[in-house]
């Protein structure tokens, strides 16, 4: 089943609704890369709240998505990892240590807003002119 990808400003939000097959995961990678280019996205959120099981292929694929999109200029954050999924991943030695995760969509958006803000905006010097 394809993963819906929503455009929110300069961000893309991919909301995974159920466990992904390997083919679904590869399709998500392709779809995100196409949409990053099409919409010139600055940030991507992959929401995995609905996933209660994540295998090593899915975990590696999420890491690959983050690396590929970063090469295209978009930051990626994974949100909504369930406690059981996080525990199982650690037990299996699967980590997202080289990419950002957040508790939920709200925190993911806040992180992207901070990460993608211009230096003037981060310093508070942008007066909106």
C-alpha cells in the first residue's frame, strides 16, 4: 500500500499507516526523492506512529531515505517510534544514531523549523522585511 505524502509549506510529511513490505519501502524512497525534487522541499517528516514492528530492512531504508534526501538539501526527521519498536531495535543493534528522531509530529515540525531557519531568523534579526 502506498504511503501518503503530504506537502506542508516547504516540508513533506510521509505518514506510514501500517508495516511496510520491502516493495512498499522502496516505493516510499522513490516517491520521496521525486517529491523532494518536484517541490524543492527543505524538510521531510516520516511518521511511523502506526508501526508496531520494524525489521532491519525498514530501519536501514529509513536511514537511506534520510541520507539521500540530505544530499538533495532536505533534512529528515523520523517521528512516532513506539516504545516497543525502539526497544526491539536497540536489542537488535538497529539505531538511528546518525539521523534525527522526535517523539511526535509536533516536535518533528519544531525541529525542522529550527534546523531549516535562515541564520538571520535563528539569531532573531529577521524582522520580516
